[in-house]
């Protein structure tokens, strides 16, 4: 019974699809190095893992 209570939380900790498949943004070249910017969606979790929406 207790295991079933905690099971949904453990599934969430593995990562949302939006965290594992981050939408990629612009690719810039700075001094010969490529800089990749990640775009976060409106309802994606906060990158600081505070369980808030970004």
C-alpha cells in the first residue's frame, strides 16, 4: 500500500519529456566555438529543480 502511494512521485523524478528532449534554439559561433541556447517552454519545469513552472 505504501509503495503504491510513492510510485507516482518516483516516476516524476525520472524527468519530464520536456527535460529529456529539450527543444534546441539558436546556434551561434563565438570565437570559433559553437554556443547552443536551450529554449524552455511556458509550462516546462524550472531549470533549478524547484518544482515550479518556468
